[in-house]
């Protein structure tokens, strides 16, 4: 059985004396961990999607909070779901920005984020439907429900992209 060509790295270069292996490996790993924040995540599709979700949830929350309520339980449920979802999205955003997932390897971060989006999206959809049905054409309540539906659509996009990344790429990599 042939394994193909392999590259073996040594500490010796052809142009000079050998560098100590510990110094060479520590300088390359220190360079990778020296950056505190992942600047590429700000501009990535997943990062911008999280920011759009947080903005739409915040606008929906503020719209509902600043309008006269007709049904206390419906809108308090919407506010609780919107704020909990906002806090969790912010939590995962910070996890990605500061690369905390590299330090805490005991948690399956893609699975945790997928489950959060799945449960949060279902609750947000229910809260938006309830808020829309109880709005009685009051502008702030209709706006809150609309932004809730927008956040729901954005969360569905996140579910699809996390499913596509974690499940489809893992299943295709098994066979290659």
C-alpha cells in the first residue's frame, strides 16, 4: 500500500546553523495566537448575518417596548424571546470574534450554535406570530412583529449555513 510522498521537516536549513526546534515552533504558534480578535470574522457572511440578526431583534424589541400594549402577555413573551435570542447570538458572536472556541474544546461549538438557532428560531417564530395577531394595527407593535419575522428569516439562514457547513461537509469528507 502506497502512502504517497511525505515531507519531513527538520530544524536544519541548507543556508545556516540549525535553530532550536522549541523556539521555531513557539514563535509560529505565538504569532497565530498573538492576535486577540479574528478580523476576518467581522467581514464573513456568518459574522454579518449575526450582526443583522442582532440589529433586527433590537429594533423589534425597541418597537414593541415603546408602543402601547394591548395584550401584556403576548408582548412580554415577544420581548423575553427577542432579548434571550439577542443575548445568545451576541454570546456566539463573541465566541467567534475572540476565538474562544479554540481554547474551550470540551464544547462542540457548531452543535451548540446549531441547537441554539434551531430552538431560538422556533420560539422567535411563535413569538412573532403571537405579536402580529395581537397587534390590532398599532404601528409599533406591527413593526416589532415585522422585525421579529425578519430576524426569524435571518436565523433560518444561519441554521441552513451551519447545517451545510457541519453536516454536509463532514459527510462528504468521510468518503474522500
